[in-house]
C-alpha cells in the first residue's frame, strides 16, 4: 500500500514553491488564491524572503502547507494515496490529500492555528528541546520528576524525542537527561512549547474553527498524531485534530502502525526530506520516496 507523508514546521527553505509557481498554471492560481485568503502575499516571502522572514509562525505554517498541498495536486492522479499521515502541521496537508478537507478550508484552519499558537507562546515564555540517545520511557520518567511543566512532545524515531514546556523546567530536564546518559539535550530555536499543556489557549481557539469547518469522508485512512491508528470517520478526525495541539506527536508509533497495516512505500510530499530520514530510522527496510511532479 502506498503511504503519503507530509512534513511539519522546520522544513521551510528560501525559494520554496517557486518552481511550482513558474511551471504550472494551476499552481499559480492556488498560490494567488492563498494570498487572498491570508490577506498578505505569502508568495513574496516564500519565493524571495530570507530564512528569518520564513521563521515567523504566521508565515512558516501556511508556507509549508501550501508547498505540500500544491505539490501533491500537481503530481496528479498518479499520487493517489492509500494511507496518509502528517507530522504535526503536516496532518492538515494529509487531510487535503485524502479529501477530508477542501484546500481553502484547510488553509484557513492552518492560518488560524498559526495565529493561535503565536498568541499562546506570548502568554508564557516556553520552549522545546531535542533529546538524543535515550529510550522513550527514561525521557518520560525524567519529565515526570521535574518541577514545572515539561512533557515528551515529539516521538520522532527511536532514540530521538523532543520535549516541550516551561523554560526553567526544560533546563532542569536537559540537565537530568544528560546525567542519565543522553548523547545530546539541546534547546531548539522555537517560539514556544508546542504539543504541551501550555498550548491549551490555542487548542480552545482552534477547536471553534474546526467545529465550524466541513470535514468529508476521506478516500483513505489518516494515521493521526494523537492516536496513531487508521481513522476514516470525520467526527473522530476532527476530535483528534483539536487535541493534537496539546498532545504529543506520536510519529514513531504512527509509522510502525502503517507498516503493520501494509504500507509498502512512504512518499514524502513537501519541502525537505526529514520524514524520509525518520522513517528509515524507524524501519530501515522501509521504502522511502520523494514526491515529484
């Protein structure tokens, strides 16, 4: 079975999407439509902006979504997935690919999500840190022992977790994790504690927008970050998407479940090749491909 996977924040690069814009009339229309929906010319930032410009949350999230969704659309009928998944933000791209969400509706949700997360970050100083070389249960135990809010946020692949929480709690956790034998425990250059309880205000805000959006029955299952299992019921997809902001991204477990359910290849659609690398670390025998027009 063909699995299509979609990247999240961090995959952006200067000039992203310009080749699609210049070579495909339909892509040009979709980008111009995005400029109208967002209320600013995101194409200017994507095609000509600096790496610093692209780091703004209100730009980063829609930019990655647009690159992924428009690339998938330009791939045409040959890119018909039999199962989909997305890493955090990438879940919205996955839901367009399997026709749960209309392109315009998903873009509006992504924009609202970015703004809500930005606001939540401003309420309380917080951050994330990458932890390498420890088993999941050790990282979880250390987080549970630290005073303050700190949780396992991204299960990227075996031996690579990201923790999320209050700055002091992250500092204490990093120290404790290095003592436990972590190869590295490094704070990430992000604006806040994504996928942690500190995103609750953003979750509440996004929940209203999601509840007011039409979710269709998908053409194939989505393996959602929150549950890791195949989901095809629109109401269940909605619920999982709402809780995604405060729950961990269980990427390792999702990929393992997709393989168990018959995934024969994983095609990454969007900027970069980060997910292909993670899939190979989860199962070195898995076939990984890059989405191309």
